C-alpha cells in the first residue's frame, strides 16, 4: 500500500496523467463517460470510453508510487495469479456496474487464459461500491466468500448476467444463495463475516484507495503504472499487458 504521506501526491500525479491523456484525446473523463459506469448518482453510459494511458509522462519515482499500490500478497483471496508476475492489473469495481460485468464476462476469461495461467499477469480486485446499498452488501458478501477461498467463484456468479441496480438482485437472501452456489461451505460463517466490522473495513480500505487515486467511476484499472478506464475491448488490455511485460523484461536486463 502507498504510505499516508504520499497519498495526496499520488492522487495529484494520477489526475495530472489523466488530464494530459485527455489533452491528447486518448481517454474519456473519469466521471461516467464512455465505458465507465459514472458516479453512484449517474446512469451508466451506453458506449465504451477510449483507453487510458499516459504513464510515459511519469517520472520513475511517480511510477514507483503507483506500483506500490500492488499488494503482492500470496495469500490474498481476492487476487489471482503468481505473486511475482511481471504485470499486475488492479481493478476497482462494483458488482452492480454493468460495464464491470462486461469486463468480467468478455475480457477477464481471455486474460486469465492468455496471461494469468502462464504466470505473466496477476489480477488484484478492489471493491469500489458506488451504487448504494446493494453495492455495499455485495462487496461485503464477496469479501466474506473470499474468507473461505471462493471469492472468484462468487465474482463470476455475481457478474454472470446483467442485473438491474438496487432491485433486490443483491438482497441478503440472494447473496446467501449465490454464496452456496459458489461453493462456500460454511454459510453460517459466511453470514457472520458478511456482517462483520472486518468486512466493512476491508471494503472501506479499497474504496479510499481508489478515491485517493481520483477514481470516480467503474471499472477503473491500473496495469502496472498505466491507468485504463472503462470496459475497453479485450485487445486494449492485451496490448497494454504486452507492453507492460516488455517493459518489465527490459528492466531486468
């Protein structure tokens, strides 16, 4: 995690990078344009945004500050891939976000097959609930499923189809049924964990991290030190992963 003393500086850095990229026409604004879902008070947009980049404008120190957000915890139940993979994708998402679901269904499986399974890419999830009560509840439920090693199974079920926001799709009974289908063994523990202070604190920690980076819409990503906004076409992610891998390999030489 980035230190408290550097959070404000890092936020300014990322915002400046995004502004610079906007000036070059390389990405849409954070607040709900294109493939981002917008803030919790905004309707989701109907088209994908352009890809975000601009990390080439950062100094080495600034890139290191962004890289320091990677947790690289081998026991993290909300991460997949090798701890020491050369490329890490951090994802800030909401289970009610339609564009997050698009990424989960269309792009993540390809990235897992092509890069995660081959030790190139690590994916680290961050809860960033912005659509109200059911977003908060589903984030805590995902965390609780992770305590029994079933986060990604829960994730895939939650995003398995498009769901109308705050319509009861993530009511407590539905979340429990989803956990059972995801293979969570101890439902009593799941319910206790879901309602725990630890779950609320974990979700809050993720949200604050995203807010400190200037994230206002979902999904938002960091591929090593490069920001990507919205549910971009799979090709955008594969190109950026390849670029990040080449950069990591060059650095070792």
